[in-house]
C-alpha cells in the first residue's frame, strides 16, 4: 500500500538526510487515506511527495516569500512540455516555467535519495 511506501520514505529522509530534514509526516485525507508525505526542512521550507501505485509522482520543494522558488520533478504528461527529452518526466527548476529534463530514478527509494541530495546541494548554495 502507498502508506507503507510513504512510511519507508519518511524513515529514510529522517535518518539518511538528518542534516537537512527536521521531520517527515504522512498527510491523510479526511477519510484517512494516505495522501502525501510532507518533509520539513531545517530552513523552514518543506517538500511534498505525492505517489500513486500506478507510477505517477511529484517530488515538490516550494519556498514562499522572499526566496520564492519551486523545484519539482513530476511525470504529469502536460503537452506543453512534450519537447523535453525525458517527457513525460520533467523538472521545474526555480520556477513553474523553467522546465528541464528529469533524470530522477523510477524506483521510489532511489528517487527520494536523488531528490533530497539535490535539495541538500541547493540549500548549501543558497547559504
């Protein structure tokens, strides 16, 4: 079930990335279905991870306010991005409109590690 996947990802985030991760919580719908994983970071921002059992996903880091940016890997097949070589996989890097190829792995554990490593690198660059 997807709840188990989110719980596994939460454990990895909290253990392997404890230098940038404060905590990770599964977010539930009002009917108590696991909806997404939210990972809270040391800089006050957070990551939302949304997965489906049929392979759709979104790994989304968003900062509001003065440093407004997004960093998201997803595989929503938006025709607008069909020129991207990895379509439907793509990455929003910095803004919704700055879209580049995505090399995020298909395996959900490897994808989490890939994504959090990039977040870690971006956090270091931002200071």
